[in-house]
C-alpha cells in the first residue's frame, strides 16, 4: 500500500438496546458497561479498541490486556469495548460502526487495512468521535493522533542484525537471503521492508526472492518458504529476513520439515514468548522488542484525554500518504539476541523467567544466563 470517524417510550428504548446488543454480538464487538458517548459523562466513557488480526501473538497477550488495565487504572468508571478484525477490513468496518452505535467516545484503531480504514475515521468524525491510529498509520486527514514506533528503524535493526550474523558466520558475499515481509495492507510492513532493504541491499548478500505475506499469516509464510526451499534448494538460503516472530516461526517450521538441521539466521519482531524461546534455543537469531506497555498505556492515556474533550499534542508529527500531518508519539525499538534477553524482556517483566524457561528451555536458559 501507499505510505502513508429520553427515550420517548420504554418500548422503543428496549428495542434499540436489543438492536445495539445484537449488532455488537454479530460483529464480535465486545461491549463493556458504561454510559454512551456524545457529550455524556467522561468518567464513564466507553472507549473502543479495534485490533487487526488473531494470528499474531501480541494483540491478545499484550496490547488488549495492557490497554484495558491502564484505562481502568486511570478511569475506574470507564469501559473498553473490544473487537478483533481477524484479518478482514470489512469486518473491522462493521465492528467500528457497531462501536459508534454503542456510543463510544473515542476509537483506538489498529487498522487491518490502513487505506480502507480511512472510511472508519470519516464515519467517526461525523459523530465527533476522535480516532487514535494505533501502531499502524491510517491514511486519513482526520486522525486525532498516531502512536507507534519508529518503524523504518525496526526494519533497519532487522536487516543490520541479519547482515552482522552472516558476516560473523563467514558466509561469503553473494550468498542468498529470502525475505518474508508483512501484509501489503499494513503501512508498517512497507516501512519495515524499506528499512531492511537499506541494510541488506549494499551488504553484498543477494535477495533471492521476497514475499509480502497476506494478513501476516504465519501459515502463508510457511507455505511460501516451503516452495522457495524446493525451488532454490535449502543450501542456497543462507539467511532469512522475516518481518515478525510469527511469520519467522512459519519459515523455521518449513526449514525444519525440509530436514535442515543447521538453521540459517532468521530475524523477527515483537519479542513474542515463542520467539524469545527460539532465540535462546538457537533456532531464531534475533527479534525486535517494541515495549508494548508504554505504547498501550500511552494510547489509553490519550484516549482518556480525548474522552474528556482535551486535544493532546504529540512530541512529533507524521505525514500520511495523502499529505496530512498527524500529532504523533513514536517510541524506540530495540534489537534482541541471546545477549540481551535478560536486560530487555525479562527486566521489563514482559515475561517471567518461569514463563520463558519451561522444562523444554531450561538448559537454553541456563546456558544464556537467564535467571
Ligand atoms: C505490528 C507488528 C505485528 C504485525 C502483525 C505490525 O503492524 O507493528 O508488531 O507483528 O503488524 O500483526
């Protein structure tokens, strides 16, 4: 994609409520309690949280619980209405419409499709509901805020780490890399890819083939990688750029089922639990840790401010593909290898040692000093 809204009679009220509840259910928008939007009491605001897919670990394990906890911490009477689009832009539109009908005061929207989601922003605007673009940029002139990471830097960290790993293994210049990028409907994926190419293109290593994974689906990444392994020969694949841990896991599974015992360096992103365990056991070379807590907490904090009618300003601005300038906060990503698992995800309590070091990973943990 390119870079880049007195009940007149008891009977009527009951009917409306029934329709609203029904709409919420059929679209998977999970209503909490609290009063409706449109100028009601901000201390009882409903805040909509829309996340893009269910194939990536972070949304259920980090974003949703962290966001909800911060909303509750700052505003005990507020409630979060949650929906996941399951990789379907039209489902996300319906979920957003259902939330607007339920009277949310703010939408925090991580779009499945950054261009298509502009119509959600437009519909929200018509109801005076501000939209915070969460993690992925929406190509709309009507956004109220964008909170994310420096996403081109994510790609640079991945590409640089891959090149470094290949050089450290003395892999000769001219050897091949395959690239498993993110979803073509995700502006972040475009930026990750651009950042990675910056590091890889002049490295002397050659990109043999690359793939934009529809919906970031790990199963599709795995199928594509299996096809490349048969086509190119496993020994020709000396390095793998995978845009996140889940798709990287798919590639690793394909390599293992093709009988590859010494895996090439594979990159990732999100510091997922499975990704961190693979790093410790030597199956995955690196991941990019994007501290989800500051991202989700900041989004919750912004949502509450907007619900109160404030208009918070960012530390910076971001340009959408359409040329609009959006108030933004962009956080810093960090590359993680065996060398700094302890000082990043363990130190920040993203995971406990017990969660990471299950019996299967106990020796990998002790070898890498995880305690
Ligand atoms: C996010 C990544 C995530 C990917 C797949 C990207 O927009 O920034 O953290 O792994 O989407 O959902």
